[in-house]
C-alpha cells in the first residue's frame, strides 16, 4: 500500500488539472439515479479535493486515507475554507487515518466513493476482495459503492508513451515507468523539482508509485461475490458501456 510522504505537500499543485468536477458530477448523477445519500465515506480521500466540495454541499462526510500527511493537508484546507471550522466542529466531516482494506466507521453509511484510481494501488487480488467485502459490510441496505479504476489498456499505454515531462514555474517532474505485462502492474518513477517558498532554489525528491490494473469482468464478479446485487460498469465519466477503448472504468455497485 502506498503512503504519500513529501508528495502530499505538492500533490494539489501537481493534480490541479485533474477532472475533479467530473468525478463530482458522476457521483451526483449516480446518486440521483439510484438513491441520494446523506452519509458518505470517501476512501482514499487524499487532500480532500472531492471530500470538501461534498461537505460544502451538505453531505455528512468521512474522509479515509492511509497517509497522515495527506489528511493533514485536507484538514488545513477544510479549516481555511468558508465555514470550514464550523462544519468540522458540527460533525459534518471526520478525517480518519485507516487502511481501506479494513476501514470502519461507527455506523453504516449510505454511500462509499473511491475516485482517482485509488484501487489501482492495491497490488494483490485479495486486497481488492478485502475492500469490496469491507465496503459491503459498511453500507446500509440499499447503499451504493462508486469507484473508478484504470482499464488494463491504460497502463499499457502509459508504458508505450513514456517518458512524461511537466514543467511549470514552481514545480516540474520527470516521469518514467517500468511495466510488468504478466501482472499488468506498472511502477511509476517521479523526479519532482519543487520551488522553495522563499527564494529561487528548488528541492528535488523522488517518488515511486506502483499500480496494478484488473480486468473489468473480474472486478464485477468480485463485487457480486461480496454481496452486491447490482453492478454496472461505465466508461470515462459517462454512462456509456465500457469497452476496450475505455481509459477509466466507473463502477456502480448496489447493496
């Protein structure tokens, strides 16, 4: 399991172009279609980029992440946002450091979400199965589990298209990959150059992130085996049926 360290403090800057509004829109549409929740757990919440807008929209949120550094950034962002301190004190949000394979909250919730390919960081099939089983147990009857993962072909494309370079004034990176085709597992190597808050100097640090992709039919079968009675798989933030050209698989599983 990945535990972000220094990366947590430059994460938002590196991820500023990620389609967070699209993830939020997908969740909203799914909830309108199946059942609008009141209480929601965000597994792998990171720095709260999805959790915080949902808090501000009135949902009772629990943000769960393995990284204490990521959660520290999320808390800082929450408390500095409009009404953030008041919402935190009111119990509308909880930040919890837990492993998603064994997460738990005091009472079952209406919905669980896990976006931005969090489940791809689980490197063994039994890890995925553990999350599915734990999530099923943590949901109320009729609850929903929404998540997205990279399609296996997406990791293959990363390997074919590397290296990647990103260069901005305050932060840059060089990103290379090693791909294990038998396991459909990719190791991302990032050399990150972040400008110090004061002065022209940059500090360099290295990050290694490993992800594995799983076949959509296997994921569907494991969700059903965990107890979910309806499982749907969609393509790339849309409601189209997923196929081999899909980059991100979006699952909706109903208890």
